[in-house]
C-alpha cells in the first residue's frame, strides 16, 4: 500500500468509493406505501417511481434511524416439494434499492420469490446518520441482520453488488444462529441469522481492492485515471460518456444512462464508509465451513472489477466463479440484464434441489 499522500492512494480511494467508495414477518405490504401513493417527505430526496406490485416501507433500526425497503411479492407458487427462499438485495456505492427494482425484482417475483431491496443508511430514501460516513462494515451488516431477524419469515438468499458484495461477505463471516435457535442478546448486539445462500455480483474481493488498484495503475494507467475522475471526483455525475463507460455496456441507450445517472447523483448523501477505517478492518474472515452456499458472478465488460479480482474472490471461498458475457459492472441495470438474472435463477433452482435431496 502506498504511503499517505502518494498518488497510488488516490487511485485506491477512487476505486473503493464504488467497491468497498413487524414481528409479523410476511406482512410487508400492510405497512407499505404503494406505487400510487403520494410521495412522503423522504421520497423527495431520491424519487423513484415504483411499479405495480412494488411497495415501499421503512424499517426502524434499534438506533431509531430507518432504512428504505422496497418489497415485491412472489407472483407464482414454488414448484411442488420446494420452498422458495426470500431474496434480500444489497446495493453498492452511489446506488440504492432502486437499482434492483428496475429489472431484477420483477424477474424474480415472476419466478416465485419474495424480494426485498434495501437502501443502506445515508443512501436512497433511508435516514442519514450523523458523521462523515454512513457506517462501517459492522454497522451495515448489523442493520441488515436486524431487518432479516424481524421482517423475513425464513432464511433468505442475500445478494450484494459491488461494495454491497463486501458487506454481504462481512455478514456471512459473522452468522451466529439459525432461525430455530435464537440466542439471548444484549441491547447492543444484533445476531446475524443464517442465510440460505449468498450471491456476490461484481464484488470487491474479501481482502480489499489493493491488488486491483495496483494492476490498474501498472497495466491500465488510462483506465486508472478515468476511474479516479469518475469516482473520487464524481465526474460520472456530470459526464454521460464517463458514466456509461464506468457502469454500463457500450450498447446501453443514452436515455437510460441519463436516467440512472440522475438517480445515482441523488442516492448517496454520505459515503458508505470511512475508507481508512475500512482498509484497517480487512480482510473479512471466511464463514464457518459448510454454513453457506455461494454464487460468485462477474461481468466480462466490467470497467471496475477485472477478471483477476473475480478469481481472487472465488479462490478465497473455494468455489468456481461465473463470468457473464456481454454485461458491465451494473449487471442488474445493463442492456442485457436478463443474462445475469438467468444465471442467478439457474443457481437458485439448483440450490433448492440440493437442499431437498
């Protein structure tokens, strides 16, 4: 790692800014705000029009702050003999729950899965905490754990994109109990319920992205400069071509890039992490062997996470990585978004067959 103030540290910070830069558990719609309801005060901060069948609510955390949750119920029943797990989606930097709502929530709802997309604190329409950063790996995972414990009826599959992938990795390294055996907890401790599986989508590796940063600096200096401008200086917010190159495929229509660019600009009120503190907390610990099944997905046209970064994560967990061809970093929003969704769905169906066999 470079010393303080050295040029490589600027590049590292830029990349990290993107990649790690109620008791009635099934009753989400009852406390929700439908797509046709008038906007609340929160909605003015990051307006996103929900589709028919999608509902927005706010989950109150032990801190008193609330996080945005967008819910879409399964539209078809599970196959005979199977029970479809709920899906909980976690976004990365400059994004919020809306990034999943556009395509993947309708796709998986139509495939028979209850879907929950969360906005982390300081993002989307969630409350904004005091301080220079929205939280730490520990606080973000505790917020997710609190939501799962109180709002989700059975062990979910947890999905994280980009920086959200690092948060999911931290979550699975701290799982502490099954749904049937909940321990007594102190007021300040939130246990991490076991999950049915975890999916990392274009995720930062568990050891951080220093290896990725150095590869960019040494082998792709122009790309390193573009990433620094796009993320550290937030130039993506004012440059349509740079936003497109950073997050999307060349085939993405400009009017869609512009739509998502505007949502990104409005989504992040605070950086997800203090980057120096984040670096000091890495690497994450591997989960206890046999406690979780993982899918690790990358994108062939990813401008941020290269093939070596994808393989590093796969080696850490001892699984095979899947590289989806023809899509970019924002796989769930890209012009060929269904390719990643179909890869995930095939894995889900295989996971369920394995669990009942």
